[in-house]
């Protein structure tokens, strides 16, 4: 009985019931309206037609538009209601003002050293063009004098994270999509509490929706009581809103502006294989030390002020004693509300300029037509294109959509591997063993269009070779999916996959 009561009053259950009640009331009200006004159907049909024209005329991916247009035209009452509730990115005046403040903070505090771009242009003009794109459209400079270390599993990354946290003298910033109480978070929290007692400024951002089944409501208040300043991103309330689409999927751990981490690793026990919900959990992280950490620091501070504008004290980049390392490092962020698809553009540029190889790890493979086309053209041009996806899925319906994307890729010559020991959560793109991106961005519509994301672009660094080694070590643990094998799926499976693929952009 106690377990049943606990289940009933879990936040996710309460929220789900509230949302279902809102939908029920909404549709009952619409139905009653229809009974009283026979011309209602014609009015809603007209609204659906106008809304379809608006969607078509907007910039954006065609597949995303089609996924909305089908329900709007097929069932206008249902489709129009859902689109008005969840479609698009509708911002209040206050949200727009805060977003402009976030952009201005990035622009004012992150300045590009033009000499670095000039040197890079002499090395490779195509890479310089991509670096310039991130400077001009995302306000994210490219750096030298930066050391990077790639971690192929969460356990190794976590051990080093704890060591760096213990060395903090001034501030610790953490920003994560998921935080869950357990061995991983408890180990970090003990250090954070100790650092607070030492006078270190400790701040934590977590995504409230990402933690809805992981943390109790108002967990930030418990952190505040410990002296840890905390903010939930977009606190989740059981009200239907398009803002439910835009989540903070970024992952940052920053110590004194000297050391920073990002990658796929959240702060939950499965990421370090203390628990095994889907077999072996393979994830990755990147440790950044040196000048480039300043970008990550500003990214965190701008997000903090987007949530609550109270971080007013000015800090300066720390003086770095690192000698200049070989290679170039460029941390970047991607905001879903500025109509600039930064992450997708970076990936497209990398793939399009590949000469020998394109290796990708991603937990979800739900591609738009442009990304699919670029990968297929690369493979048809003789580029060695390989993609590693999970062997054991965390979400079966998303896994079905992932597999539905195999056909065209396999026919073009892309080689696809499924990680047989378990679930692969790494988000990595590596090109020609010269450049790579390690970050939080999945190869799906949500990451590329709807979430706040981040990554680190690497060129000619030692960590690029570490990424390459991770691929070569992981491939023998995978099952290669052949075109012949994939085409042996039953007709029912093909039909289900076709339907899922149509509506994949909305998942």
C-alpha cells in the first residue's frame, strides 16, 4: 500500500494526470461547441488550411513541416489544437528580452583573436571557414593554448571530474540535463558541500523536465539550503505549452575557468555503469584545460542569467600558464530560439569536406533530408562513412525510428553498426582523423532543432586521435547491419517504421 501511494503521488504521475485532464476538457469543450454550431467544421477547416500555409511558408526542415501538416489536415480539430499548444517556439516578451541578454553576454565577453583565424586559414581554409561561422553566428571563438583529453567511458571521466572538483579555489559551475541521486551525484555533492564551506561559489543548473523522474519537486531549494546556488531550467508545470519542447540538454562542469567538461555524460549512476538498465552504458566526455574554458564559463553564466538575472559580479578569464598545445579548440552552443541551426551546420560542413572518412556515434539516428543526403553523397563518393548506434535501446519506439533510417543509408554504402554490449549514449563525429566534435548533440530533430545544446570542435588535437582510437576499439564490439539483413524485415515492421518515420520530427 505504501508503494502504491508513493507511485500515485510521484511528480511525473501527477503531471501526466493533469495534462490528460486538460486534453479531455479541451476536446469535450470543442465537441460541445461543434454540437451547438453546425458551421464549426467549416471554420476549423479554414483555420487548418491557413495554418498549413503558414507552416509551409516558414523556414525550416520539410520533414518537420510534413509531420505537422498531416494531422492538421487529416483531423483539423486535433491537429490545430496540438500545433497551437506544442508547435513552434512562441516566446513571451520577457523571454525574448532574456534571450537577447544571453546573446549580448556571449557577444560582449567572447572575442576572437583574429591572429588565430589567420593562422588556421593558412593550414586549412575550409576549417577556417567553419571556425568563422561559429564566431559570426554563435559568438564562439576558436582557441589555441588549450589541452583536451577525451574519455571513452563515463567511469574514467567521473574519476577525473572528482579530482578537478577537489582543486577548486574560486567557483564551480555545473549545468546538466539529468541529475539523479545515487553514487555519482552523491560523490559530487559531498565535494560541493565541502567547497561551499571553504568559500567557493558553487552553482548548479538542472533541467526540470529531464529530472522529473529523478529528483523531487523543488530540489533546488534543498541545494540552496546547503549553500549551493541552484536554478531549475524552465520549471515544469502541468500546463500544455510549446515551451515544453525547449529543454536544456547541455552538460557543463567548470572549475575556476581553468578546467571544463562536456559530453554525453549526465550525473546519474547508469552513466558510470553503477546500474545497468540497458546493458553496458557507453558514453564519452571531453576535458578542456586552458584558454578555451573561458567560452564554457561564459556559456554557463549566460544561461544562469537567462533563468534568473542575478549573476552580476564580473569575472575575468584566469591567467593561463599552459604552454601552447598543438591544434585548435572551439567550444560552441546551440540555441533553439534564434533560428540558426548551429550544430547541424557544423556537422554538414564537416561531412561535406571529408576526404577519407566520417565516423559517427549517436544514440538516436533520426535524420532530416539534408543530413541524410549529405551522408549518402559522401558514401557514394568513396568516403568511408560509418555510424554506431545502440544494440540495446533505452526507448523502443525511438529505436524503431532509428532503424527506419537505415534503408537509404545502407543502399548508399554507409556502414551501420549496433553496439551489442548495450546502450551507446556517446555523441561524436570524427572526420579524416583530423577533426572531431564531442558534445551533447544527438543526431535527431530534438537535439538539432528544439534543445539547448553544446559541443567542442577539435582540429589537429591529440584528443582527435583519442576519438579515432575509441571508434576502432568499439567497432569489434558491434554487429554490422547489412542491407540484405535489413531488407528481411516483415511487411508489418516496415509499415510501422514508415509511419514512425513520418512523425519522427515530433518525437
